[in-house]
C-alpha cells in the first residue's frame, strides 16, 4: 500500500470523519459547458449518470428526478459526471509572514494551517470527482499544478504542498497575470493567506471581479489576535526585515485596535465584492473554514 | 542582646548592589528577537517613557537582598550580650580590719570581697595574708565588665606590688586605712660559693678574682666562699657562681649552667648576646646570654686589663657582683597613697572586657539564609526565563 504523501499528518482522523458530510459547490451555476439554457430530459450523449444525491436547499429544482420522487416520495437530484465539472483552485500564500507561529506551539505555522485546509479541500474535490489545481505564490515560490482530477492529481498536489516553504514577499502584479488567465471562468477559488500584503488582496478582488467564485480564508496566529506579549520585546518583521524594540504592555491596546480594524475592513471589502470570507486562527480544526463555507447552513445561495 | 558587626568595613561590599540594578536596567542585552508578521500595525508613536522601567522588579529585589546579606556576612555580625549593670564591688586587702573597712566605704549595695585569689566574700577567711595585690587588681580589671564600679580598701603600707605602676581601665575608688601588710619572711643570707676553674696559663688572672671576693666579704663577712681548682676538678653541686678561665667549656660545666648556674667564661665569643659591660667608647666588653635555666657571661678576651679595662676600676667588684647576681627584684612594699592606680583609657577596641562579652556569631544562620535566598533567586530567574521563552 502506498503511503499517502503527507496526508496522515495534514488531515487527522477526526477531521477526516467530519469531512464526509461536506460537499464542495459553487454558489452560482452548478457547472460549465455541460448544462445549457434549456432544460430537457435527454441531456445529450455526453452526459453520464453518476449518482443520485439527496436534494439540498439551493439546488436547482429542475435537476430533481421526478420519477424517483414518485417512487420514493423523497427528493433526489441526478448527478452526472459532467454535470458539475467544477474546477477548484487552491491559492496558497507562501510569503514570509506565513511563517508566523504561536509562541506556545512553534511547530505549527500559518503555512502549515493553510496546507491542512488545502488538503481537506483536495479530499473533498477528489471525492466528488471534481478537478482541482494548486497555486502557491511567495518570494521565490511560483508553483502551479494544473487542474486535474483523480487520485494521482491528489498525490501530485500533496507532494507539491509538502515542498512549499514560506519566504519572501508577494510577487508583483505582472507575474500574476498568467496565473489569473489559468483560472477559468466560474472556477471555485479558495484563497488561503493572511492578507497582510495588499497585492494578495488585490488579486482576490481581481479574480472576483472576473467572475471567479472566490472564497478567502484569512489565517491568523493566536498571538496576532490576542497579543499576549508583555514587558520589553524586540520584534522582527520577516518580510520587510524591520526590527523594533517595543514595550509590549504599552502598545497592546493600540495594536489590538488597529489590527482589529484592519481585519474588519478586509472582511467588509471582500464581502462588498461578493467574496465569501472567513477567518481562521491557529489551533482551530482544519475543516472549520470549509464547514463554514460548505456546511448545511451556508448552502443558501 | 544587641546586634554588632565585628568588621564593619565589610559593608563596603554594599557597593556591589549597583550591579544588579544596572543589569536590570540594561534591557537591550536581554531582549531576544521575536518574529512578528503583524509588525506594521504596531504604532510608531509610543508615548516617550520618562520614568525608568526595571525588568522584573521582584527578581531585582531578590538579587539586591542576596548581595546585601553577603555584605553583612563579610562584616561578621555577632549578637553581643549587653552586660547588665553589675553591682559595685568593694575589695578589702587581707590584713585590714573588717569593721574599719566597712566603715570606710559608705556606698550602699556593694558586694564585699577579699582581695585574695578567688575573691572570696567577707564571710570566708582569706587563704593567706600575703597576696599579690597588683596582680589581683589587674585580673579583676580584665574580668569585670566596663560598667562595674570598684572600691578597694588598702592599708597604709601596701605589699604585694610589682615593679610597674598599676594602670586599670576601671575608675577605682582607693580607700586607705591604717595598717600594714605583714612582712614577708626575709630570706636569710646564705653563703654563696664562687667556684673558679682555671687552666694553668690563666694563673695571673686569679688575683683579680681573689681581690673581688675579698671586697665582697668586707661588706658581708663570710658570705662569699672562693673555691679555686684546676680545670679538671668537678664543680660542686652547691656552687652558685662559676668563673671558667680556660679555653673550652667542659660538658660538665655546660650542664651545670643549664641547670641554673651563673658562669663567667673567658674567650667566649657570642656576637648576638646582650651586651653587659661597655667601655667609655661604647665597645662591648662582656656579653650575657641565657643558657637553659642559667646565665653565661662571656668575655671576648681573657681576664686581664688589656682586654678588660674596667678590671682595674675601683667599682669592679660591685659590677662583678651585680652581674653575677642578676637583675634585682623590684620592691614590693610602698605607701598606699603613692601607688594609687592610674586610670588608663581602653586603648584597643577589642579590649579584653569587650571580647569576653558573650558574642554569639551569626555566621551560620546568615549563611543558611543566603543559601536559601540563592535557591529562590535561581528558581525565580529560570521560571521567568521559561515563561518569556514560552
């Protein structure tokens, strides 16, 4: 039996159990070319029946199989293999700010949390038969795993995930254009970053503007949210290299206000653009953002 | 019980207290860099800190206390017992009438003692009436605490003194009453045997010795017995003085001197001995040294006028007699009013009276306390360091 690369570490058993109830979907149209404007019974030669799935609020009513309903008195939706050719893209921030970890648990950094969430999303996409691809940006890292489906794609993605290291700062706009063109219209984009760089925020907004469905997860360290430091401290910004000696007790209140305001502004801006946004703090389980995006309650369009 | 420091200069070590204060103020050295990605939201405008902030003030206080205790340990702390004010003492020399003594001293509440070895109270009889008064007074001066008052009742004619005037640290009330201390039995004048052992070559020198002895016998008839023999003749046991007029001292003679005899030896060179006779120009004519229990008077040359010019002086017999007799004993009797003790200030801080106060050293307790504080300081320091690292 081939051991899965990195996956036992990235997805602990309890998270894996909870993932079974999750289902990736895009809020807008369910899929791409397979469905047309017209509803018809015979969908065409290319459509293959894959499975029946229980009806969930938010599914289009015309996809309900009425013959099955007549037989079982319960609503079921037909799913074909090409019915939801969803392409999920995972964009991971690999800049130096993602190296931050909590003082209490220095072995789990923000990048590690991003990798775990990405692995969960990949598992979901694999289970659904969807296509998925991986992008990582930061410093010298410009990683692109083209979209594909199947276990081999999953292994390829997990291998590349394990190789990502956090360094440097976000690349310029110019180098991001080819990436933007790779992501097709109506693809699902899960953006895992701390969004300290304005360029990352811009990329997310540009993608949303270009009618890609963008889901952003802002990953923060517990120390950044709470600022538990006290006394004299010397802080180093890993991306800019700036060192500052501060008295932690004196700056705490001001930092919490300013940082909180920055996070609130970010959430507001994203929501205004139609980007679904959640925050993830280190220490929370890896499936929590996906639960919030794709769980039962948030299935509503 | 009062706290005292035997070596207060050790408190100069308190200057080391500045060191932990400096270390706790210089925070640059202690800060370790912490990565913090959200640094840009920490505002630049931090209100300027005017007051001096000290890192970990409790640890600083602990370290200061540790150093202060070390400095006190260096200064040898002791717990001295403050001498309770003792009752004034009144001492009576044995031989003085008790009633007269008690009438002479009018202060009340005194302790009466005989001035005798052991200082018995007046109810007991003193062991003897011939007491070394000066020695006993000095002993009492050393033993009693400084606050005690002393009154001494002495007879008019005081014996038992020594050659030195009494200087005591206590102020003594010297009461003289009539009376006299009994005389010590006068030593009978024993005949002194003066043995001379001469080599045949030294026969001419015998004349001088014969003349000297004859001069002595004029003053004290029949007391000095001359005994002249050849070198080989043994020295009688009862001989008190010896004149050795031969080149080398025989072993029997050396043993005799060791046992306590006084000998005049010619041709004896001893450059480090004490000079006994000098001539007018200061040249040493005879040296004297203590050998065992006896004395040896060495002449560098022979007993003739060429090397010993004083041989022909009229007072040579007296000088020879004085040299052979040794230092005279000091007088022991005097009028009490003339030998009143002088008051001497305590010259040294560590006077005998003070050191005899029971001073319990605190070193052991202080060392234990310092060790305990050190353990506490180490645990606090490593705990805060672990907290800062965590």
